[in-house]
C-alpha cells in the first residue's frame, strides 16, 4: 500500500472528513495486498482498465521528482497528463492532477463518496480508497497520459492493479520500509521490480549491484526490455546543460529545473521512460525539464519562514528522509562551499535516523533537530539528539531554530530544513505555500 496519509484526527477539509470516516473500516494505515482493491474496482466497473497510457514509477528516492519531470515534458509536448503521487504536503488535493490541473475539493469529495457507496462498508484502507478514486477520475476525464507513482514497494502496492503500462521506471533504491519490504537491498529491489509487466519496457536508475540483479531477473523473466542509466542510457550535467544519449540517439538539453546533482538522474529517467513508451513526443519537448517544479525537493522558500532570517541568507526545504537521501543532501552541501550551511532536521519514527543524519553532520555548520506538533509520527527531539551522537541541539521547533540562527550568526549562510515529507508539509504551511 502507499505511504500513509495523515492520521484521521489530522485530516483536513471535506475530503479528509470522508477519508476519516472510511479509515474506520480498516484502521491499518499500511497493509500490502491487492485483493481488497481488486474486489472494489470490479464493483466499480474496473476503471483502471480504461485509462490513457500509463507510465508507472517505483523506487525509493526520486519518484516524485521523476514524475514531475514526466509531467513537465508531457506538457511541453502539448499532452494532457493525469498524475497521482503521494504523500501530500499541505492539501490532499496535491495527490491528483486531472489533465494537468490539481483536482478541486468538490470533485474529489464526490469521487470519495462514490467509492464509499460502492464499497458499502467492506474492509478497505485509506490508500486503496485514494487509488480507486484516482482511477475513477482518470477514467472519466480525457487525457493523453497517466503518470502513476507507487506509494510503497511495488509488487503489492495498490497502484499495481494497472494491467499494462506503456513504460515503467524504477528510481534509485535504498534500504527503507524494511518492516514491509524486507531487510536486504536485493529483496527490496525485488518488491519494487514487481511493477514490471510482460513485454513492457522498463528504465532503471543507477543501482547497487544486488538491486540491479533483482530487477534484471524480473525483467528477463517477463521479456521486458530494460534500459539502465549508465549502460544503455548516458547522462551528464555540464555548465551548458544536460547531455543525454540512449539507443535512439543523443539530446542536448537545458539544465534541469530541479536543483541538485542527483536531478540529472531523475530527469534522464523521465526522458528514457517517454522514449521507450511509444508516445509521440517531439524532441523539443524534452527541454521541458528546465521548467520542472516540485515542492520540498531542494525548494527555496521565500515566505514567512525565510523572512525570519537576515538579509542575504537562503532557506531551502527537502523532504529526503532515508540514508540514501542523506548521502544526496551531503553531496549538495559539498556544492554549497561558498557559505556555511545550517541544518534543521526532523525525521519520522521508524526511519534510520542515524543513517540519515551522518552524511550531514560533518558538513553542517550547526545541526538543530525538531519535532513539530503537527508533524505526523515525529521522532522525539531527545532521540534525534542521541542519534546524532550528541552533536545536535534541540530546536525544538522550526521557528525557534530559525530565530536562534538569526540571533547568533551574522555571516550570510544557507539553512536546510530536511528529514521528513511530513516536516516539509508543516514547513510549507508555516511559510504560506499554496499548491497550484
């Protein structure tokens, strides 16, 4: 099943009220299975079989950025794209785009209530309801493409009921969600590779050898053509832009709109997925990666939180939350060597807190840890300090941490808030961000 939404008491607005009611039918937030949803979808007339062409995206880190790049390229090509992603940051409407536009609350409530009526009190998880509602909307609103992000895992994720995508993409895999996916990288990769379908091409980000072998075995068994970045696909980011090549030819493109050295991989993965999909994408449209926008991915904030810092300071937000994301953020910080970087981190319970923080500790001018009241399943500040080896100090909130930095430092610096998409949602709300 997908990444959990807010707990019932934290659901917001009318869509949240319906989901809170449905949550009582099956209170487990995560229960990997396809059976309940397959029964529900059959009662609904199997809307998942009547969708525009689907590109299915799984992986650990970079799924959201890859989906955002897919949408940017599709829209540059003049295509109407439906998008389903998770989790949301501020509003549950962020999870669904209908032909390029965020779904409005009234439309989403109507879809939830229709699913609720058809389900008729049967056990169902919240993410299964979200997925069913998305398929219902996507089957009714005309579009040219569906961009579908896996919630958690792949093989038994609710999104995996889609019978035959036009392409699959698997982003970088690292150890995460071990309680649901397994303890070792090869087993986790096997779960992610569960989205691969017979004969459907799959594009794969660079992986550890054991992860790539699991994916290769699945693709080979199903006769699925496979392109791997670093092998069939080559990509490089230079000062003059992104240079991409695959068996279909080479492309010279502008730099990705999303910042960070890792975004070259996410951009290339989206390009490759569209190239193997058979969709008619003009070469010029791949330059759409320069206009990709996705919140909480090294997003620079300019609102109420940023205004608490001195002039010439910069405030960034990233939702990365596992050891792989920590390594990526560490590499980003290496590129920020022109000024000090202060880190404010808050991590969800059950995550490898130490594994996430370690790449940041030696690079950060200071480390403050936070646990916001509205942050779903926040690790207590005391545990975060212990996981840092005593290096971190208590924020203990974002605003208090920012005010401390503003009072104690005069040298222009960067501040990075990171560690959890749920913390990112709190930060965006405090900064005044509104999804569009």
